[in-house]
C-alpha cells in the first residue's frame, strides 16, 4: 500500500463503520449519496486529468501506484469516493444530532458572501487555471443555491463545511508535503495564487466547498423527490 492509499483507507473506515449508527443511519442515504458522488466524480476526474496533463499539478511516483487512468493514479480515483463520503457523513451527523438549523438567520447571507468572494477571485485570476476554474465552479453552484434552491438545510451545510476543514486539512497537509520529504501531490504555483496554508494552496478550501456541497445537493434533491415533497 502506498502512503496515499493508506490515507484514503484511514479516512474511509471510521465514517463507514459509523454509518450504521441507529440515530444517523447514514447507510439509508447511500443510493442518493452515491448519485451525488458519481456526478461530483465525473466533473472533477475530468478536470483533474486535464490539470495533470497540462502541469497544473501532478503526483509523486514515490508515493502512488504506477497504474494510471486519465493520467491519474488509482489513489486519486479513490479520493473522489472516500473524501465526499466522509465529508457528507459529517453533515448527516449534524442533521441527526442538532435539531435546530445552525446559522438559520444568516445562512443566505453566508452563501452570498462566499458567492461574491469566489466570483471575484475567478474574475481577477483568469490567467491562473486552478484559481479560475475552481472559483468559477464554486460560484456557479453557490449562485444556483442563492437564487433558486434556497434550501432549508444550508445552515447545516455551512457548519459541516467548517468542521470538515479540520480532517480535510490534515489529509491535504500530508498529501502536500507536511509530513514527507517531498509532496505526494505537487502544485504549479504559476497556476494558483501562490498562497499556502502551511503546505496547502488556499484554493483547496474552495475546492473542498464544492466537493461537499455538490454531493449534498444531489442527495437532498433525490431524497426530497422520494419523499414526495
């Protein structure tokens, strides 16, 4: 097993085993959740491979398996299942254990704030591939929520987003060289802002937002349709 593969396994085991907790019963959401994970994966595996081919980022062969599909190591494919699964699990726990929606009065203002921030970052960084496309995708998704969806669960999302940044930063920190002589995943700083949170590009916080919000959006939409609401 490679370092990257061990990280994915460690990230998955806990949320998977706790998915059968009677109060959360996360396993009951698997089908709509997997639909969201698949859509999220289709989008980001395509852009991930494109970025790998054009040198926006890449993977250190010393820490990943040699087999590649769409110019991505197998561990990167695992990432797009494991990380959304574990992240949405945090959201499901919050909804199960906190009965009053967090940020209920301010959730739409928070969405608007992040919408404006990501749009401005995209607008003024069209020459930086990772910054531009990352922020553009996030701003479009947030715009859809702000104008059309206006969901009753967005407050739970924002709290889940804040909490999930802790494990996300741990995993991403290791992948970007915080615990190894060289990074597992390297970034071309000419294609991003060059601002790091220790070893992690600041844009990864936006990437994390989209990879959490998109699966939740699909999952909640399907569950609403099934419930006939």
